[in-house]
C-alpha cells in the first residue's frame, strides 16, 4: 500500500520558530478557540492548502495571503511533510476526539471551503511533532524544494534566499537602516 503524505503549510517566519524549538506545535487558533484538545493540522493536498491563509498588514492595508505565491512574496512559504499514520485523525473524527464545540468544528469547515479547501483532505494530531522526523520544503518560484540535504543538514543557502526575498525581511532591513 502506498504511503499517504501529509503537508503542514506555514511561513518562513514561522519556520524560524519551529527550528528554534525543534518541533511543530499545536494550533494556536485551536487554543484561542478553547478547543479542549487542540490539533496540529495537515492536509493531503500536495500543491497547497487554502485554509492555511494568513491575514497580513503591509503597513498600508490589511489583506489575506491565500496562495503560495503570495506567501512567498510577503512572509515566505514552507511546508513540513510526514506520512499518515495512527497519530492522525480525519477532520470528521477531530470533532469527537478534540471535544470541539460543534459550531467551532462547522465554522472551520465552512471557512476552509470558502477559501477553496476540501476538509476531507484534513488530518490532525494532538501532539507536537519533532522536526527531525519531518521533511521540510520551501516554495520557490512555483516549485517545492527540499530544505534538508542528503546528509540531513539544512540547505541554509536555499533558506536564506527565500527569507531574503520576502517583504518582511526587506521591511526589517529598511527599518534597521533608519
């Protein structure tokens, strides 16, 4: 049986914190919504998970980053990859396992679908995951590239290239020079 890959989409700026802690942590949104057992979300969609959108303010206006190209430009685009195993539950089972209020669960699906996501592709686990056991990829000019080299070390050149082209990096450098 072929292994099913799961993808956790995030920003390069969040990836820095993930590297610092050595783990991928539980959803802050789930915690904020007071879900009794918050989840760590993944998708089987290997191209992009539209529910991973982020609200962003460029100093002039606030808007949603909805596509990997938009993430890449403003905050960098990355994903962590693992295989589906017994640690994960489907979105449908999450409702019961997490003890989430039914309205929270329904709203999650509604918002995801409104962004173009399919909740049937969603899986959650209830524990943080060690990044040593995950593949890490960055989105660069329309393609996903593995950030881990053959020897397991991170490709810092690829990481830095993707960080340095982001709006937040350039804005930070601009503010530093003032």
